[in-house]
C-alpha cells in the first residue's frame, strides 16, 4: 500500500455485538485497507460482561464511549455510534469507515456513508443479516480472520486443507456466480485483470472472501481451479511486475 495515499479510516465498534477476543485479528485485517485515524468503541463498560474489553482498550488505543443503559430495551449504544459516525462524516477528512457489529441496525448508516462517496467495511459474525452485509462495500466475516485452531464450526462443508492459516471447513466455490462476475470483467481482448475481477466480485457480493473457500488470496483460488479458469501471467512494461489475467475455461 502506498504510504502517501493510504486511506484514512474510522473504526467504530459496537461492544454489544463484538467480542474482545477478536480485536487482534480485526486490527490486522483493517490495516490492509488503510490507516486507523479514529478508533472508538461504544457500550456500557460498567457491566460485568465488558470486562474483557476493558483489558484491551489501552493496548489497541481504542477510545471507549460510555453509554449507560438507563432504559431497558432502548439501544443507546447504536444511537451513539450512529451520531458519532455522522459527525465524523462531516468534520473529519476520512476515506472510509469500518463498522464492527453483527447488527442490522447499521444498514442505514452504511448506506448513508456510501452515498457520500466513502468506503464502508463491515466486520461481523456469520449470523450478520444480509441487509447489513450488502449495505457495505465489503463485509468480512470475523470467523475467517481467526487462525484455524481458534475458529468455531460455522456449519459449512468440510474439506481438508494443509495451510494452517486457511479454514479447515470451507464452502464449495459458487461456480455460476464466479462465471457471472468474470463475464462482466473482461476487457476488449477477452481477458479479465484479476484486480478488476476482484472488484466486480465485491460489487455483486460484498461478503465474497476467498478465505471462505479455503484460499488466502483470490489469486490462489484462481490458480488452483484450472477447471474454471484459464490464466495468463503478463509482465507490466512500466513496473516490470507480473500481472494475472484470466478468463473462463471453455
């Protein structure tokens, strides 16, 4: 990532719908998308179940925003996070927001932020409703960020994998969806540059993630499925770097 053009991000965590045990994986993943400028968490930290969050706030420089539960059934946490997000949207020079929650209540917020031309990255559990997943530019399942030994069973098809950083339980690759995305990614020569292909996959399905199918990177998935893809590796004349192009195998 070019340090001079690193996107500036706000990270907003819903403590009611996120686990402190995942914070290291989250921070590592978020760093792939940009630099964390604002890092806040919302919840009632006087409650016993918030003890784990209190242990990691200082280590990861997360600013706690205390929300007392004065009324049962009223979600003050969601309201505070949404209000802060809108303030940041207009007062800070940001390129994107990372919303950490499995709650569909943030669907409208994600949509509103995107209307202003900013990126929205959602992070949540597998149970996260599609409404929130699809309102983000990209949604990342927290389960896929954990090392294999720490991942819980998310009730998907089992497949043996040798790489310890890849999920031991992976889904079957959705071939028809892959081909549809590929058909819309071709250039005039009839080939698709992998970055364009990846971008179109995310547009069609924001929670698409190669790790869900047992691969660390999209390029690994492409190279390992010769029954679906033909590949062509080219050298970029200006950068002298190798670039991967692909098309559907006929």
